[in-house]
C-alpha cells in the first residue's frame, strides 16, 4: 500500500492503520463491531488538543480508503462527550476525503474515524497548511549482537519508506555496530548506513551515532533507538510530522514503551526522578491498559518529567 494525500495541499500527520496479521494486539488499532470498524483506539485516535497546543497545524484533512460501499464518520470527542461532525458515503470501493475545520477554531480533545458497511484499507490525518520547517530525521541505532531484532526493524523501516514515499527525503538510518559483525540484506525504501565501532557500550555507540549525524551535513533531528525492541514504525511518521509543525523548534519527542509479553499494557512513558532513593526512577503510565477507551480518548496535557530511555528519544541536533 502507498499512502497518498487526499488533496494536493495535504501533508501527512499520522496514518490510520488496520490491524494486520503481524499486529500483536489488534484492539490497539481498531474496535470491530457488527458491520462497523471504529478507530477510537490507542493508534487510531487523533489527539487534536495536543496538536493544537504544540503545533501550527490549521485545517485538517482526513482520507479513508475502503474496500466496498461504506459510510465514513468523523467523531469529535470533548470531555468524553462524542459527536459525529462529518460523514460521507461511497457506493463502491474507493477513498473518502473529508475537510475539517481549523484546529484553532475548535475545543475538541480528540477525533476518530468510524467505518460502516466495509473495511478500512488505509487512512490518514493530514494538515492543509505547509510545515514550518524542513525535517531530516536520522535514526541512530546502537547494537551489539542483536542481529534478529535489528534486521527485522530495518525491514519494517524500509517497508515504511516504500509505503510513504514522502518520507524518502526525510528519514535515514545509521546503525552503530559495536559487535562489528552485523550483515544486513540489501533493500530499498530507506537509506541505511552501518558504522563498525569498538564495543564502547550504549553510551559510546549513541555518541558515535550523534557525531556522525552532526558531521554528515544532512541531519536536522536525531532519533536514538535501542536494538532490542519491536518497533511500531508509525511512530517515525508522527515524530517527523510533529517536528515539522512544532511551534517550539527545540521540541523533543519521547516514545512510550509497550510490554511485548502483555501487548496492551504500557510499560513506561517517561520517568520522574526521586532523589536520594536507591532506585530513583518512577515510571509514568506504568501498567496503563491501552485498550481502555477513556484512556485513549481523553486529552492528557503534557507534564514535565526528568528521564526518558533511549528506546525512542528524538531531538533537534541543535540541542544534542
């Protein structure tokens, strides 16, 4: 599948993803019902209030491709009160394109899409206005003898590059190989570079990746990413969009971790630091059930925290 904008002036912010066979926890993507698919889910919701607070996004566009005759509804949520604000019908398989009002003209917490009568093939949320800045994100992965994880994540990222061609000029991968034994199969979609490195540990590997990013003359933003995670690559799409539209050019993006053993449970979304304790880190959002509708639909204002792990930490190179 290839994601294409609904209107010529549309810029991708985030995708609406169906629950494919490789997904560990389908309820994080879609809630199926009798003749209906509802995307009021962890990965399906569009957090309008957060985009309004942190970015310059104006008018919203929504595109939903379906596999047959369907009605597509866009639902707005404010303090858990829900209202269908736009809907459109198609008489056969195809794409529904919808324009919504300016974000600044609403007080909506979140939006989500609902499909009646057919199945969603793909979809996306888009901005009508141009980004504030050009973003070129370099994912720096440090690895030591974790070939299966790294190879699988690289293939996911390459597939992402093929599915979202607009990322091609905005995203690269740099792998710092502390084991000096990583061999990747050839592939296309995203440029990947492997840098052999002495075993200087995680800190040394990430420092080497940051040095390369500073020197390459291409990178504007860096993403530190662990080598032993199963990555939802949609996080890259959304991070790049946030950086492009962020009103604060120093914005950093920190990714939450979901348990691989219990794939509906959040492990951590940043940590507070409790001074003078033997184990000082206090995880934010530990054991949140991400299947819970209230959890994913409610607006959660940003809060300060002192620590984020390197499994997904992205920042402008100017502050690195």
